[in-house]
C-alpha cells in the first residue's frame, strides 16, 4: 500500500473502519493516524500509531447491526 502524509484513510480497529483519519506519520509496519478517537462524541483531535495491516482506503459501509 502506498500511503502518503496527509492522506485520509480509515482503520478497521478504529470504530470498525467508519472514522476518517489523517496519516501524519509512517514507519515500516505502522502508520500514525490523527483524528477523533472518541468516535465524534468529544470533538477532539488525537494521534496514535496503528499497524499498517488494517488500513482502509474507503469507509466501511457495513451497518453497525451486522458488525457484532
């Protein structure tokens, strides 16, 4: 996967791939994602490193009722 700084992505481990995040750091096997890790409830901007495996280029459109 060819990621670039500033790119908008989703991650399967962050609200099931439904919360848009911004790439702000890239390592060999990790990506630093910036965005609202509260799921939109607190309007905050945070950063954390996530594994490259799980990065999604498109939003997961599966309904929440089918995710559980």
